[in-house]
C-alpha cells in the first residue's frame, strides 16, 4: 500500500443531545480532537426529491489508525469538520491489514449559518 498524503487538519466531532427546554432535544457537536487527513472525492450522482435535483458526492477520508474503542478512532455517526465544510461519517474501515490507516466513507453536508 502506498502511504497516503495526510495534508488537511480536520476536527473530529461527536453528536451530543441537549434538552431544548420544551421537552425535546437539539443535537449539537462536541469536538473530540483534531486529525490529519487525506480527503478524496468519489464519483458524484444526482437524485430528485420534491421536484429538485440534489447532487451528492461521497468522500473518502483517510486518517491514521487507532484501536477500536479509542476516542481518536472515528465511528459512523460522527463528523469531521474543516472550517465551514462538514463531512458526516457513514462507515469506517481499515485501509490496510496492519491498521496503520483508517478510511472514513463520508458525505459532505451543508450546515446552516
């Protein structure tokens, strides 16, 4: 395996449920730390919903490996953030047999301002 280029610093964030004061909750994100990553876009596709065409581009994000259960290891449901760009993690797997690198399959999502 060729060593990936990890040239982007991303924040690893986990969702946290916070009471909204009206009996429900809101989801906020807690920063767990920073990781150096390589981000590669996948093949885009479009779909239609409510008469609008929606473009989706999956993203493969490679980070250094961490043991299962470590807070430094991304898991599905968390997200990675780079400034105003947010990548929702859909799945995680080892990139190599030694577990030196992890690949996060993610999708970029828009965050309300």
